[in-house]
C-alpha cells in the first residue's frame, strides 16, 4: 500500500471508530516518529517503523 493511501485510510478509519491520531517525536533530530491511536476509553495502540501507517490501517480494520 502506498504511504499516502495508508495515511488517508488510517485517518478515515480512526475517525469512524472514534480514535484520535497523535504523533509522538522524541527530538527534532529523531526520525523515528510514533503514531498513537487512542479512543479515550483505554484502548490505544502505538505504531513505529517504516510500515507504521500500514500497520495502523490493518489494526483499525480489525476493530471494525
């Protein structure tokens, strides 16, 4: 899946399922950003690495 499509799908699914997407960066020099999906009901998941967007989409699809 292309990165742009994965980001779009991730945002659409997160919105539909009531999850908030947060970006976590340790330092400006650090390129290993983390995506945090949180629904404020105790269900959250972190994704990192080169396939973080695709992993987030797959996890959200399983929640549907």
